[in-house]
């Protein structure tokens, strides 16, 4: 039985809150839409373009091999942009719930680090499926390093270098055509197939394998709650689909019952 409300009517919210209340294990899957109200451009929304490039054109190993300076210039721009942004009410409500409630885990496609910034406890730290804007990885020895410096992309010589072996460093981000970190993907699939509820927030659900996680929950008999401004390929299979901005609907959904 699917309960879709054009807007987030009380009935649907109550239904979704009931599912979350009764759930032992919850996995949350987020996309760019959860950070849109923090000012982070989404991929397919108006801000999805940088200069004349689409994200899918620059976020590939081929683009980096062809012109690492251009790709680093893009990631440098995104890093500076995101450093002006702060977690919104959706990030904060998710982090607070994950800190207070066992079996409530956040899995994100976002590389903006806003779920990490909102986390006040290790259990609230998200699984970052696609990496982070604030980490680099060596192109030779794969050494990973936290990095929130300003990127100097004036020439190949000025690009970030590996502190261990001196080779060129790349953003520690999963590009299109590249496999996700096997340990991270495995943990995400375990969480999804073991969850009673998969809460999907702000994703167009077009990029795989991330988009397949909600189906794992559904196939295991769990419920899927979707929060988005518009329909997605997940809507038809969702138990409850709520329409509205994440920063409003997520806190409403996760607020403790008045009685409690
Ligand atoms: C891989 C890091 C092995 C980069 C990213 C199966 C079928 C079809 C294709 C494939 C498949 N398996 C593999 C593929 C190929 C590919 C893929 O899925 N292509 C798509 C485009 C069809 N997948 C891969 O390449 C993956 N690797 O599978 O390796 C392999 C390799 C080759 C072939 C087979 C197997 C790697 C994918 C990871 C790529 N890296 N990010 C960077 O950031 O620079 S993906 C990137 O795009 C994001 O991380 C995210 O995953 C995706 C963007 O989606 P969203 O986050 O959802 O954002 P979007 O803008 O699209 O939507 C925003 C949504 O929010 C909208 O619905 C909107 O309505 C809503 N919204 C907006 N505002 C709000 C809101 N909702 C609520 N409130 C609001 N305020
Ligand atoms: Zn190295």
C-alpha cells in the first residue's frame, strides 16, 4: 500500500513517523537535495553546471588524466563554496537522531562533508559512499590525507602533491566509471538489507549502486520513506512518499512524540 501525499499531509507524516517509531534499524540515504538549502548546488538542479561543464564530464578518471589542472580547479571551487555552507535543520535532525538512537545510520552520496560537520557523536558520522571534497588520495601510493587547503590550480606544478611520495594527489572522490570503496559499499548494503526502514532524502536516485540501496531494504521486507520535492524512480516503490523541502520535513518526521 503506497501513501503518497502531493504535499506532506498530516496523514502521511503520521504514517511515516509510525514506521520510524516501530523500526529497530533505520538506514538513511541522502543525496544533494539534503544540502540544497545549505546553498550547495545540486547535480541536476540549476547549479549543476560549472562553467560549461556537466558534473558527469569532470567527475571521471578520463577527465583527470586529460586535464588534472581543470578538474582540480573545479574541486577547488566546490571546496571553497562548501566551506561557506553550514548544516541545515535536516542534517542536524539526522545527526541528533543518529547520536541518540541505536541502529539509526546515515549513508550519503554527498561529498560536501555537511553530515560530518553536523555529527556530534561517532555513531552520527555518515558512510560517505562517494568520498569527500576534504580528502585527497595519492595517484601512486594511494595515501589518503585530510585536506581543506585552498587549491592552487594555476598549473600542473602547483596541484596538490602526496606528502608521502611526492606524486600528484587527486580528490579522494569516486568518479563515474570507478568502483566504490568495497568496504564502504559492503557496509552500506548490509545496513540497507538489514533495515526495517530506509529513509531516502533528496536524491534523484539515478546513480548506481547508491540508488539500489532502497530496493535492498524493500526486498528484505522493510519500508521505504522518500522525502523529495519531486517524484523519482523510487517513488512508485515507496511505502510513503512525502513532498516538500528536507529542512522542513526531516525535523518534522524525526521530532520526538509530544507525549515523550
Ligand atoms: C560504478 C562524486 C563499477 C563525484 C558521484 C547501473 C545502471 C546504470 C548505470 C550504472 C549502473 N551501474 C554503474 C553505472 C554507471 C554509473 C551511473 O550510475 N551512471 C548514472 C549517471 C546512470 N555509476 C558509476 O559509475 C559508479 N561506479 O558503478 O563502478 C562500474 C563501473 C562502470 C560500469 C559498471 C559498473 C560510481 C558512481 C559515483 C559517481 N560519483 N559523486 C563528485 O561529486 O564530484 S555521483 C554524484 O551524482 C552524487 O554523489 C550523486 O550520487 C549523484 C547526484 O545525484 P543526487 O545527489 O541525487 O543529486 P541530483 O541533483 O541528481 O538530485 C537532487 C534531488 O534532490 C532531486 O531529486 C531534487 O528533486 C531533490 N531536491 C532538491 N532540493 C531539495 C530536494 N529534495 C528535498 N529538499 C530539497 N530542498
Ligand atoms: Zn603517494
